[in-house]
């Protein structure tokens, strides 16, 4: 991104971060994971900044957040499975933090497949219509309707008997999700930009390794003629 765009991107992050972080908290159930997910989404917009019209940048950030969520969801589930298994935790090359303490509803929601979880978050946590949710996720409206019903049924199954709400799971989830908030942490913009730089270094390193192997292959072919 050009230097002259730095101020515009900083203003964009300041404007979009609160809403993106709240959606990310609803999706991940964890503030730390939410910051990483929102940062990745904003980083995706940063990389396409010059290609996107001003009016398309906010929708692109939201689309990137929802597209990244399944990968984050799988990673979180894997990490928590490792943390809950002493043998796997002992074999891990890096320290595995203990899973955060969560409410029964958050825990049950986190055990749903990524799409069912996203549908419930958008429908119940953000008040999106079936049509809007389908457009957000790029799925048929019929899938949204079925995922809503299946997700609610599964959440009820996963809740311990003592934690099943008398008012019903749907009402309880609406209240629970509506009460979740997210504060933009200090240094959030710097974290987004650092993530962009790290990704660039990663791809540059891969390109260098690939170029080295191509050179080796060429040299081998030339010397064997």
C-alpha cells in the first residue's frame, strides 16, 4: 500500500474495528481469538486496498472475517482438544494454554460446525434476516433456515440438563449474544500492520526457497548434459 494511503487505512480501521471485533467475539467466543480474526480480515483489505473502491472496503472486511472464521474455528477446536488431552499436550512442541473458562452457552455454541455457528451468530446475535445471512455467507437461503434449526437443536443437546434455559434455547442465545461486547485493544492498528508485514516476509521467504530449488534443478540439468 502506498504511504499516502496510511492515514486513510488507519481511519478505516478505527471506523470498522468495533463492529468487526464484536462479530469476531460472537464467532470465536474468545476476545483474544477475536482480535486475531479481525486483524486477519483487516489485513486482507490492506492487501487489496488499491483495488477496492471506498464503498467496497467495509463489505470486503466483513466478508473476509466470515471467510476466515472456519479456519480459526478448526484451529481453536484442535488447540483445545490438545489442551484437554495430557498425552498430546506433552508431545506438543510449543506451550499449549488451557482453554478459557466459558459459559455453558458459549461452550455449546463453540462445538457447532463453523457454518451453523456463523448462522446463529448472524441471525440471533446481529439480527440479520435469512436473506442477509445467506448473502453474507454465500449460501442458499434454505441452508440458513436448516442450519438455524439444526444449530438450535444441537446447542440444546450439548447443554447440561441443569443449564437448559426455561425460556428456550433461542431466546437464551439471543440474550446471551446480545450481551457480548468487544473493546478495541490499544495498539490494534499496529498489530494489523505487523500481521501484514509478517505475511509478506513469509511469502517472500517461500519465494526465495522456491527460486533456490529451481536454480539447483537448472544447474543439475546443465551439468548432466
